[in-house]
C-alpha cells in the first residue's frame, strides 16, 4: 500500500512534483498557496533543492569570499519571476555590467565584421518568412561569415548573455550589457524549501522516482526509492527497497524516453571546472587592459571615453577561448571574482577564482552538466508539440528544457503547471505587465490557452 495512498480529507488533489529544481520548486510554491485544494509532495533525488542552481563553499582566506554560485550565476533584468521568488525569501539579485573578453592576442575579437552583420540582419528582416526557422550557424554560412565570428554570434544569442538585449547600434552586442548576479543560491533554495515545508508541502530529498507504474485519468502510481546517503554516490536501484505511491496528478521534470516528442529532446553534456589556475588564464585569455586591442573608433563614433574607463577598470567576467584548429569548438570561462557580488572590488589576480566550461562531452571528455541543447531540431520536434502532452494522463511537464535553458523559464514553467492544475497566478506578478505577458505567452505555447 502506498505511503501517500489515502485520499486526503475534503478531496484535495494529491499532487506529486518530481525534482526540486527551479521549475518544480515554483510549481510546489504556487500549489501550496491553496492548501484547501492541493496536498503537495515534492520528491528530489539529490540531498538538496535547487537542481542545477547551487553554491559551493570556497576558502575565504585565499579567495576573499566564502562561497560561489556554481554554474548558474545570473541573468537579465527581465527575470521578474525569478527576482520575485528571491524577494519573497528575503534575497536579492545584484546589478552588474557584464564585461566580456572574447579571444586572445591576434584572435581577440574586435568588431571587423559588424557592418556586414548589420546588413545581413536587415536582409533577414525583409525576408523574415524565409529565414525564420533557419539555424543561425547556417545563416552565417550563407552570408559567408567566418567560423569564429559565427561562434561569437552564437554566444550573443545564448541565455546567459545576449539573448535578452537588442542589438547594439555599433557592435553585435553591447560589450557591457546590464545584468544581475544571483544571490547565494544554496541559501536561497534552503530558505525556499523551509518555507514550502512551513506551508505543508512534503519535501522529500534523497528520494528518487524510479518508474511510473501507471498514469491515466484514474491517477498516478509511481515507484520511489531512497538514495544512498553517501554524497553523489551512484544510485543502484534495488527493487527490494522500492515503494509504490499513488497520487492524483503529477508534475515532472523528467522525460519518458522513447516517446515520439519527448524522445526528440536534445541535451548537451558539458563539463565545468572550478579552478584558480591564473597561469592558464593568462596563457589563454585577455584578463587585463591591452592598449593594442582597444578600439578608439567604432563606425565613425569616438570611443575614447570607453577606452579611458577600460584603462581604469577593465575587469572581464565572461571570456571565450577559440581553438584555431577547430573554430566550432569553444571554451567559455567566468572570472567569478570579477562577476559575483560577494567578492570585494579589488582582489589581486593571483587570488581570483574561475569557472571554465568545456562545451560538449563528445569532444571534450567526461561531463558534469546534462543540459538543454538549443538546437533548431528541439524547436521543431519538441517545443511546438508539448502542448498536446500537457495535462494528458494527469501529467504536466515543467522545466527549462521545454523552451530556453534559463532559470527564469524554469520558474515560469513551474507556475504554468500550477496554474493549469487550478492554482492562481500571483497577484503581484499580475500587476507587473511585463512578467504577466511573458507568462501568458509561455502558457499559450504550452497549454494552448
Ligand atoms: C553550467 C550552467 C550554467 C548556467 N548558467 C545560467 C545562468 O547564468 N543564468 C540562467 O538563467 N540559467 C543558467 N543555467 C540554466 C539554469 O540553471 C537552468 O535552466 C535551471 O536551473 C533549470 O531548472 P529546472 O528546474 O528546469 O531543472 P533542474 O535544475 O535540472 O532540476 C531537475 C531536478 O530534478 C531532479 N530529478 C531528476 N530526475 C529525478 C527523479 N527521477 N526523481 C527525483 N528527482 C529527480 C534532479 O536531481 C534535479 O534536482 C545554467 C545551467 C548550467 C548547467
């Protein structure tokens, strides 16, 4: 018999929410606003909430701060839902002007191909219907841009950087876009978990859903198992310890493989290395102001003010290394000391801490992150069809993988699943026209309403 098998008094819906990442945390949060309607259980395989969003401790004496956010670090001012969730738990994101440094030495990326890029954009706009679904890498090939330039443009359309900003007047993207850096995500998610428990949500960490026994209009039956308490121990499913549980509805992050739509979702396997190898950084990146690379005139516009500012305080946060032998290959690096708000203004370069992200396991070795790959096939074979799966067999899907790999999208997707189950969209966000519009568009795409 299931641990949660009895229908709660007053016919509340028993909702199982699988995985305590940003998406399902926000789903559980909004369902928990209606204790009369829902009895919510949140099950997470890891021993913490937050999924891909978490912090790690570092040595304060060496690095001048005691923690860094691992992987997920920040976003745009338009992340209204994310920032509202932060505020509700007493946290806030900090403003930052993201300084970038792409390439090194003679391959340091300056704005040579910008003019042609602007011409390409106006052609694409004129014939939008023809170009709409063409992946940017093919588009750039057709217009005969170099592979290096294509790589940088791809970055400018990434969720971490350029996607949220209109093109700059004189360069592909502003070289100091205004952004926000996230607060201590470890602490934030712990506070959020405690607040959910305070509202009656059963949060069960180190508990994995191993299989779905039944899901149809009559309800949901899943098998769960407690994971090994050793940190990061590989889980060896042991059916002897499995428990069958019964619910009315389910919200999942996970994909049921082999199914037509879900089986097409594409993921990239990337590895992030957190390090303090300043020699490596000096060898491969431009970390300091270099007068030879400073551009004092862009498209006829004097840039001396910018150059003077860079002389005083060039602190690159987001850096790119290109591989001359394979221009499709990229290494991406964050100088966490320059970027994250918990570090003091001036820290000697020798005490900086970095995160280098090697993109793609098949080329670069073992992986750590299994994350949504923004391939055009994903947008053809998965995204448009998800609306036909949402709500079927009492199952809803939430997660950033359903649209764009960004924290904000994860939060919105969780709220959307909760609203579709009968929760209310929060009033404070409803008054925020931008947030509400973003939510409505997502809801229309995913739930056809
Ligand atoms: C290296 C890196 C850097 C990033 N940087 C940024 C950034 O700067 N800004 C930004 O906005 N976004 C960034 N992102 C993306 C962002 O972190 C994610 O889009 C978001 O956190 C995903 O949330 P989610 O809830 O969809 O999924 P996840 O966070 O992946 O949550 C899924 C959860 O489900 C659990 N789970 C899975 N299967 C089961 C099961 N069977 N039973 C129980 N539990 C299960 C997992 O353990 C996990 O906790 C980054 C991502 C990575 C990897």
